[in-house]
C-alpha cells in the first residue's frame, strides 16, 4: 500500500478522530502516525483536547498558587519586620522613661538638711546639679530622679551628701577678662524651682547673660529657696 504525505494525513486526522474513515483510509493514517512523530503528536492533541487544556489550566493554577505563596510570605516578612520595629521602639521608650528620663524633685520633696559640714538628703535621687554665679559666691542647685531610681529604693542610704560645705568643697576658680585666675569661696546655696531647673537641664553648659547679670541673679534668688548661707 502506497504511503501518504503528512499534509494528506493532517487533512484526514479530524475524520480519523471522529471514526468516519473507511478501513483502508484508517489503515493509511495509522501506519503514518506510527512512524511520524509530528503527526502522532497532532493526533494526540486532537484526540485529547480537554486533557491538554486541563494541563494548561493546571500550570496556570500552579503559577497562581506560587504567586499567592510569595505574596503571603512577603506580607509575613513585612509583618514580622513591623513587629520587630514596634518591639524595639517600645523597649527603647520604656528604657528612656524608666532609666534615662530625669524628673525634677521639688524642694518640698528633696528632704534636704545641713549636717556635719554638708547638705544632705533623706530621699532617693538620681543626681544633683547646679551652677555658680560668675563671681562664685552663690550656688544654684536642684535634684532629679528617675522612675528606676524611685523603684530601686534598696541600697540607697539615708543622709547622702549632696554638697560639702567645707572651704575646699565650696571653692571655685574665677577667671577675669585678662585671664587672671582667683579663688572664691561660695557664701550661699539656693534650690531653684522647676522651670529654671529644666532650662539648666536643656543645655550642656549654662551661660549667664552678658548684660544685666546682677538683675538675673537677684530674680533667680527671689524664685529659689535659700538652703544654706555662711555665717
């Protein structure tokens, strides 16, 4: 039986698939597709179109699932990152609020008294700080605390020294405009109110105004509480 070309077989494949060819024509097509790979693949696609479409749909479905998984993983990573940032922010805020942030101690709560040539306190505090007037004769001081200091009451002894009252402890060096240095012993110590203390806390080095220094000092004395003065 003579062989037929691929073009003839492809024309006959629809009829072959529908099983309407004669026995001789069917034999010709079967002999051809048994030897011709391209025609056989075309026949299989024509015979199983649903399976091919299903395979394509399956591939598309797998791509969609992979895309969904990537989206979910991306959202999970973003959520984890945001959570980590929030945790660190909260931890830093708590550390600042509990340990670092200083709170002014009013004079009424400072429990200050003079004993054994020193100003002492019977309460817990974080630190004491102060500034001398340009002539070194007056010291303006204040005390601060933190939440951690207030919580950690153990180990803080009563009667802690705030400022010594000996000449050595109260002596400051005063330098004039010509660079000459003299020593001056402080004669009085004041406890400043909260507003002025906060202004002092906001700067690294407190500077007295160039003009009206005496007036500024007198105003601060009137607002403050005299703790000690030399006899």
